[in-house]
C-alpha cells in the first residue's frame, strides 16, 4: 500500500470519526487544534484504524496516556529529560520539533497531525510485513 | 423523575448483543409537547433508548463494576417516527471493546399498534467511555451512579408473580 493509498483511507477514517470536511484533512492539520478532535475521538480513531488496516493498536501506542500524571516525565508545565526521551522513543510517527524546542507540556496539545497518523499506519503496516 | 427509556430486555447475548423493547404510551408527558396535536416520540429519546440498551450491553461485561458513560453519538439516522401505541425494538451489538471504552452499532425498528411485523426505523451507533481509574474526575460521586437498580432489574427480568 502506497503512502497516498494510506492517506486516502486515513482521510476517510478522520472524516467518519470527526465529521470533518475532507478538504480540511490535510497532512499538516492538527487533530485537536484544526479538526476539533476530543479525547474520546482518539479511541474512535484507533478503533477505525484497526478496522480499516487490520492491525491492533496497543493502549497508548498512538499517543501516551496520562502523561502529565507522571512526575518522572512532567513537572509543572515542563517536560523532563526522561519525558522527552520517552516521547522520542514512543512517538517516532510524530514531529516533536515544537516540543523539543520548548519542552513545554502545553505544546503537546496539538502535536498529532494527519501526517502523524499516516506515519503511524505506514510504520505499523511495515512492521507487519 | 424516572429516566427509563426501555421497558423490557428481550435478548442478551453477553458481550455480543442486547435487544430491548419500548412501548410508547400517550400517558408519557413528553408526547404532549412533541407535538400538541400530533404526538410522536422525539428521535433524541430514541437515541437515549439505544444508549440505555447498548449501555447495559457494555456495562454487563464488567458486571456493572465499571462506570459506562455515553461519550459520542457516532451515527443517528431515523426514517420513521413512533406514535402512541407503537412498540420500538432496539438491537445493540458490540463492535469494539477496550480498556478505555467501547463502540456499539444499533438498529431501531418500530411495530405499529395495528401491525404484526417490525419495520426498520433507523440506525444509532454509539461510543462509550469507561469513566474510572485515571479517566475519572476527582469530584465524581462514590459508587456506580450510572447503573441504577432499575437497569439491573431489567436485565434480571421481572419476577413472575401471578398476584401482580
């Protein structure tokens, strides 16, 4: 499956899960900031990705849960060195540049983009062979 | 105020499917405002009926230990109204279950007061969240406020009491 094929299906998933206009579902669009996704929508998106592409997604694999509750990772609005290492290890599909620059939790809110989802699917399909 | 929008559970295949029945009665207050001279069951309350049907299906999986909250109406389409004297059958099937929540698909059928057969009336697909553990706000009341005894009675079935 080519990246364009994946993008086409991801647009369908996000259109269905978020009720978003397909024209707004562009690679750079942030799921929360631009497409108005709420926390429950991420679970919906995970379910639909699993159905569409035939793989399983572990809890927290697309985006880590309860990040701010862990003092090892977050202190106040600051992401610790351990937190940054965890993010880089667990989120290879996400462009972390805005977070690396500021190390602020507030920068995490809109960091998952349509492109992140396409990257995620591409990696999952490649891993499955 | 009672908030029961299903009257009977007709079928329960645990973790898979639950069917419930609602009988529409003109004695229900909402029908006198929706609408004054043409009473019909509001679609929003049929969504609630499906939410209760599907919610019991999901809640029963944990023996009602977990708080199951309606989080999202993924789809709600209706092509028929229900009138006093009609019966509504809600059929919910479990689509996906995860620690964080569950998704269900549902069909709504209506049997007219003077008809033998149910006819398709709509589809309602829902998303439930498990509001417990790290996902629960600190100010939630204790215990499981989602599932009242009424729902458990519905699931257990009514007592067969000939003196009633």
